[in-house]
C-alpha cells in the first residue's frame, strides 16, 4: 500500500490538477488493496485460531 501511495502522489504531483487516474495505476491499486485485505483477514484468522 505504501508503494501504491507513492505512485498516486507522483501522478497527482505531475498532473498539477485533478485528473483521471491512468488505467494501469487503477488496476494496480485494485490488486494492491485486495492483496492487503486478504493478508489482513489471514492474519486475523491465524490469531483467532491459535
């Protein structure tokens, strides 16, 4: 998620104005978020089942 934040800030700073997010960055953000949620739930399940 940190890398995704860097990419988003970089995109925002280059555009200097509100602009649509490029399709590749949007796809990467979606996959990063899904991966983060899966890791979070997996960690919670490991703690709960021990």
